[in-house]
C-alpha cells in the first residue's frame, strides 16, 4: 500500500517513513501539505496518508477539505499533539479515519496501517481517535 506522509517536522516524517516501510508499505514523505496534495492528486496508486494536524501552509484540515472538494477520496489518519486534538477532529468531516496522538510509536503505526487498510475494505466504518499508550478510545460520527 502506498502511503503519503505530511508532517511538520522532517525527522518525524523520516521516522514514520522508515516504520511504514518496515511493515511493507511504500511510504513517501512530503516536505509540506502542498506537496502531499500534489502527490495525491497526481498519483492514482496512493492508497492512504498520514497528515500532521498543524503544518505550515496547508494543514490537515485544509488539505482534507481540498481533496474532498475535488472528489479525491483516500483514507487518511491525522497525527496531533494534545493541544491540536480539537482541530484534528474537524478532519472527520472530510473522511479522516482516525486521530493519533504524537509521538507515534511503532505500535501506533501498525494501528494506522490497519485503519487505512480497513478503510479500503469497509468504507462505511466509523472514524476513531486511536488509543495510544493508555489513552481512551474515541468514536463518533462525522463532525
């Protein structure tokens, strides 16, 4: 599965890219939300994405809204620090499959891969806030 990564901190993007590849995904880190948007629009083989909730330029909310308005629907998961969770939850309106608290562990990345893959098989599934290191699971309808 080809997954696009858009994270505000390059070191985090590289770490996610490495973990995704370790688990059999083709991962492509983007330097910005704008670059991720171009890649998703231009590459029909992209099957999922990991977006940072807040990035310079186009953030996850604007990126997902743009994709949604153009009918380019791919499953995606948003990563966020505690103060960004409310902002990140707004992406559910545009097809977000889950919000995961940062920093992501390898276990979190495996959960994200599962969630992205599950979206391909069950497009009517409910979005979730993924539990991470004891955090509560949040499920809700599209906001």
